[in-house]
C-alpha cells in the first residue's frame, strides 16, 4: 500500500471540499467520508498494482531504493507475496468503483466519466502509460488533480464548476512533478524493462527544466485564479510555499545528475505536494 505516501489523497480531497464550500453548500458528512475513502482506495490500488507488475518484470530487483522511489521493497525480499499485492490492488479498486457507482446513483451519471477515466489510469499506469512519455508525465496529475478534485466537488455539490477545475490544476502540476522527480533514481532500471517516460527521452537536465516549469505554473494558476475571481483572495496562502519551491527548482536543476544530492529535494517536493493544496483549500474555508 505504501502507507507513508497516502497523505496525498486527503490533501487533494480537501481542495475539492474547499471548492464546494466556496459555493455555500451544506456538506453531507457521509459523502465527504466516502469521497475520502474512495480517493485513498484508488491510491492504494495503483500502488499495489505497481508493486505487483514491477515484481513480475524484475524492475524492483534492479532499482536502487530511496525513501521516495523504487517501491516498498517488500516483494523483492518476499516474492511469494506477489499474489497478496495483486489482491490488495484489485480489492482497493473494487472499493473505489463501488463508491463511484453509489455516487452515480445518488448524484447522477455525471460522475461516471471521471470514474471511468480514473479506473483506466489505475489499471494501465504501470504496464502501458509508463511507455508513453507525455501521457506518463501528465497521468499522475490527472488522477490526483483533475479527477480527484473535480470528483470530490461533484459529489458534494451535484455539478462541476470552473472554480473546481482551476483549483484542480494546482495538484495537477504538483503531482506530475512528484512522479517526475521520483523517476530520476530509477531511469536506467526503467529503461531496462521497456519503460519510456519523459526522463528517458529528455534526460536528467531537460527533465529538470520541465520540473521547474511545472512548479512555476502551479503558482501562476493560483495567482491567475484569484485575479479571475475563480479562487478566493485567501487562496494566495498557497504562495507561502514559494520559499521552499524556489530553492527546490534550483537544487533539482543543479543536481539533476547527482542522485545523492538530489534526495533532499525529493523530500522538499513531497512537502510542496502536501502543503500547497492544503493552503489553497484553506483560502476557501476562510473565505
């Protein structure tokens, strides 16, 4: 399940709750809980299925694990547990699908398009998406940003909104960067099993430029959203993480080809992914 990484869905769901509160809706506590459970289950599913496929391909045996990449390390040490990983991934996916169907009945079929897209991302990410550079770059952000934030907003309000879409772009760029940066230590191992993500195509230096551009776009979205009246002025709280983002951009660029020196910036990147959406969401709570 990679439990230490499961803080990300609550941060994204919180942003969807914030956009719903921005419309002065009365939140249904059951819907909030189910949205959170569904989001966490989706993350567990993609993690467990990733562990399973990487075990079968032999990738995990070729990677040098870091606190942020290379899998959990469980299956390389205990390959006989591979079937448990597969069951965990499929069971978690079933939970997400069941919750999605419940919301389709309660809130209407408008949630189904997002749900189907989310299922496709989960089941195809490791075996297929990681072999398509551009799709691999944006799939994580689509899952945690666009789908998770918009989906939460829909189940709480019964409709989509431009505000929720703009807000979803914050985790879209951040989570794309999260996976991109975590691929740096695994590039050679990934190439050996047929993966072809952006890092393999552009190299470390070029990918570090993309990383910096995406992180800058995160803050551009926040400022533009406030200026357009789609995000409340208090969402500018999200800019507080610039104090960490700027040195992280510089550090990633300077150390793109030096993995040991890159590791602290992977940690900073995790903080940015968790803290920035929460601060933007806080802007809706204090609106």
